[in-house]
């Protein structure tokens, strides 16, 4: 259902019964692991998060990890951050077949 680089790929599911009796399958929310930081990065104006994720995490689709690490509910909220905390590459991100930027 989810592509291999997705944070939801291995999250698992659960079932909920709606008030009308129908059963709905939902995806569990994968919570970020507190696995430390690679460091801090000072952003330049207009730098795209997918390119930063490709450069630091090895996967442009792992931009969500930058958001989680920096406490952003939405990736758009990172526009206000001058400095970003850079997490270690996630197992999903590091196994994805991408070419790092740079």
C-alpha cells in the first residue's frame, strides 16, 4: 500500500468499528525514535527539504524525518527554521535506492 521509502511502510495496521458497524482498517502512526543527531545545518534561503534529505539521509522522500526531528507538525513549518537538526539516516531511508544529491 505504501512505497518502500515511506515512514508508514512498516507501521502496521489496526481495525476500528465505526458507529454504523462497519470495520475500518487504519494505519498505525509510526513514532520517531530518539536515535540522536548527526548535527545541525544552517539553511540557505530557498533550500528544498527533499534535496537536504537526499544529501544527508540518502533519500529525498525522507524529508519527513527532518520535520519530526525538528518538531514540525508540517514540513512547511520548517521554513521558519534557520537551523535544522539532522537525524541519522533511517533504516528505510538508507535502504532506498536513490542517488544522493551533491
